[in-house]
């Protein structure tokens, strides 16, 4: 029997769930959300879109395959989607103290303690998830026995995009090499490759990998960088955490880029920012989409895909201008899952075609974008 401390999750509405600690024995506060994926906790924990959130996993057991090695010092970790854990805490029904996987080099508990992230188990996650589905995602805090209390924290009231974006422009030439900081004007690629400007709103690393595997040079820029000063063949807008209303500077830059007519693609937050640049509105979902099993349908067809998703805001289809249209729709609740311009090479997806983790059924969207360059 493992010696663990009592811990409690306190929700803003006064509801409490008592369990035990298996991670860092400290307090944390954030927005409590749930994810219905069966695997992929290393990718989810390091996904910047979870910044400021307390993640509830509905799959019964956590930690059974440990944690893979972090890799080298370059910014593209082999098995992670960011350079650190972004969740404020993680909650499970059961925790596997013994892990088994050929790739693992530490336990999930060890990793959480290293990064000072609380982890709770012995929680009735079914009851907790039903509560969140009924009342919506809400603020909460994790208190481990012996740790200090903390105030509730609302991540949606803060510019999380700025918090998770890169700080300087970076140029990626290959998957193997480290990025170099852009210093001055960008010269054309010596080998004639296409160049894609990638706006980092809190990017998952596999988006960069997917682009590099398709033979383009990637220039990754901060969320508020005026990327219109860079001569490129196309624009890609990444995923990211929180409220898209904080990225008005990015929206203005996207709107200017549209006047050039070059291909534009967005993922997740990128879908919302492209829609706002077009003139549409966004709104907060009751409890968001966080899973590997979200079914979407391509509008105008019976073609359906199973997708990986992680977002709390959505585009309002009713506010799309006349020259824009929905590209995908969610089969569960009818919400927007992508948009496209009717005549120009602009499109986006609310889901994650790069997966990591989750199904890669829609990775062809990267091919569609590259074909437009």
C-alpha cells in the first residue's frame, strides 16, 4: 500500500471531491475541465491549450505506461507537445504506481513532482464529469493535506496566448536541426523550398513537425508579431489556450494578410482567429471539446472523421460573412469545426489534424495546405 496524503478538489459552486495525492504535494487553482481520451497524458499535459486548467481524465486509470524521455535541449521534443507541463493539476479515478512501457524512463508521479504539478486519484471522476457536463466547466482548486489554501483562478480572464507563445521569431529548416533566431530580413531558402510563416498562439510541436515533414521551411513568430513584414508563401495559425478575444493584434495582422491572397490555414485557436479576422464572432462552450473521439462531418457531404480536440471556445456559424462558409460541423452538438473562404485559399479546422495524441485521420489537411502554396 502506497503512503499518500489526503487531497481535495474544491469547485467554485461549493462541491468537493476527496481523494489522495500522487503528484506534487502543493495547492493549485484553475478551470476544471474533462478529457474523454483513453491515452496520451504526456501529450495532453504538455499541450499549451491546457494552460491554466485542472484536467480531469475520464479513463479509469492513469500512469500505467509511465513517461517517455524528454529528449534533447531543442524546442521540438520527440514525445511532448510543449517544453513543460501546462495543466495546473491532473485528476484520475485510479493511479498505477507500477508502470510498464519500453520507452518510459520515469513514472508520471515523478514527472509531476519534478514540475510541481499536483495529481489526485481515488476521485469519482464519473460523478465529477457528470457535474461538469450539467453545470459547465467551472473554477476549482486542489488542496493537498498540509498545503496552504489558494484563491480561485480564472485563466480565461488572462491573455494565455501571450503567456504560451514564443518570444522571438525562429526559423526551422529541418526536423533534425535546432531552430535559429531570425535576425534581420529573411532570405529566400537556398534550395528553393517554400516558406510558411507559423503564428505561435500556444503551439503544439507536432504542427511544426507536420509542416517540416512536408518539405517547407517554417518561420515561427510570436502571437503579436507583424508577420506581414516577412516574405513567405503561406500563413499558418496555430492552436492556443484561452479566450480568442485577447488576440486582437493577431486578428488585425491576419486581416492584412488576407489582402495578399496567399494561402492561409488555421488550427483550433487559428480557426477562431481566422473567423474573427473575417468578421465572425466566437463564444464560450458550456464544457468544451476535449477528447480523441469527436466526430465531424465535412459540410456538403456525408464524409465523416473522428478527431482529436481541445478547446473551450467556438465560432458562431450565424455570424460568418457571405463569402465564407462552414467547412466541418460537429456531429454531437452541431457546433462549428472549421471554415473556408468560398473563392480564396483560406481555410481552417477547429479540431487537431496533427493529433498527438489521438487519431490522425485528418492529417491530409496539411497536404491540402501545402498543395495551395
